[in-house]
């Protein structure tokens, strides 16, 4: 899976890691649904950190379509709420 973090880079994340990303995505969804700013900030940081940790950064000149588009580190709760859809931010 190719994941783009806005304001950052694209990362290749192995299929074996997608379930873990989905768990973090679910936490983010719950925080947004509850309007809990502190939980939201922690969940977003955890999700982005996990992508950066388990993913392999693609070269800046790579023209690879992204499977998932994640907000930047300083995104606000309302901004992310608009980007969320039924599956969350991570498909699958």
C-alpha cells in the first residue's frame, strides 16, 4: 500500500502492516466522532508515526498513485472530520 502524508512524503507500507494501521485509523475515527481534541491529537500522531516507522519512504521524484492520503501532523479535528469517510482514512 502506498500512503501519502500531506506536507511530507509517500511511504510504501507492507500488506502485513495494514491491519495495525486500520486499528490506529479506528482510534482516530472514534476521537473525531467524540469531538475529543486530546484523543484526536494522540491518535493522529500515532497513525502518522506508525506509517513513518513501518513504511519505506519513496523517492521524492516517484510518480506513484497513493492508496491512502493522510493529513499533515498539524491538521485540526474539523479538517480531518471532513476527510474521513465510511472506511476511515486507511482503506481495507
